[in-house]
């Protein structure tokens, strides 16, 4: 069957009634699409602008200590930056004592003192 724009309009008119109803339907659909695009853009912007906090510390902290640390840093960072907790990303890097030094002495050697 040949399906033209006029056939589609007749189908839409049959479904939604007169032309005013059809216009309202099209306006509502357009508004919903714009709203969806705005939400997608907002989500993209918030993901793009995520604060990323990097913590470098020596190995040896417990999971409980790390949980408390990231919880407090997340809450306070979100408050200060006026954003949601979900937008805060924290990366923890643990360094072995042989891979850092203070005042020219390896961390590994400091433990021996």
C-alpha cells in the first residue's frame, strides 16, 4: 500500500480527532523530545564536569578507613562545590614504601628506623 503524508495525517486525525487535537499532539511530542534532549545534555554536562579527586597514600589502610575517608570527602566536596554526591569521583592510589621517599629516604627504610 502506498503510504503518503496525507494518509498519515488522515490516520492521525482519525486517532486524535480534529486538526486542533492533532496540533496539540504534535506540540506535546515536540515538547517531550526537547525535554528529553535537555535532560540528556544536562546529564552529559554533569558527567563531563565531574570533580575527580585523587588521593595518593601509602598502603596499609583498612577498607573501613577508606570508606570513611571517601564518604566524608564526597559529602564535603559536594557541599562546597554545590553539586550532588553522585557527581564526585574519588580515586585512591596506594603506594608501596619502596616507591616513595621523604627527605631522601625511601619509605621502606623509614619503617626500619
